[in-house]
């Protein structure tokens, strides 16, 4: 896909992230489907901005699949980079996005997290040290940040 078309799609995705009805949901999903397979770190960062503290009616699962089309490293990096915003604005997404990575890809998560700025490491440490997280996701104790 050419860069200009990709840029326009990302702009449309970000403009439609506050979907208010079924028609807007369908348009959003169509845009996400078009970008799937063309995900790099910049596209993943933009897609992460669509995780909001509002009902998503299952649309964000498609965003996750699109993000994963860029590879797991890009996916994890984009999640970690968004932790401060998610913590402030959409806490419910932290467990949904991060905990599968804690449980199934702890070493990769650890490797990527070690390169993150201190503020992100601090948030991640809080998550990893949470008693409920440690009970539900035993690999949390194996991740050294």
C-alpha cells in the first residue's frame, strides 16, 4: 500500500475512533480491515489510540488482529508505549491487552520493556506486582524489569 493511502486511512481511523452508531462501527471496521497487513510501529501506535473507555461492541478485537499482523514485537511495543494513557483514560484495556502477553510471551515482553522509558517501566512493574495479576497470570513473577 502506498504511504499516502496508508496515511489517509490512519487519519480516518483516528477520526472515527469515537464511534456512536452501527454505521460508524461498520466504517471503522472496514478501515481497520484495509490496514491489516500493513502495520508497522507507527500504524500500531495510531491503532492503540482507538482503545477508549467506552463500549466497543467487539470491534477492538479486529484492531488487535490488525496490530498483530505487524508482528508480536510491534504489538507489545505499542501497548507498552500507551500504558500511561491507558492508565489515565482506559484502564480496562490494560489487562485485556497486556495480560495475554504476560502469560504467553513473558520473555519477549521483558526484552521490549527493558528498552522503555522509566515511567513506562514503573507502570509495568505496578501491574506485574499486583496480587490479582500474579494469581491469574503466574508468568508475571518471571518478568524482570
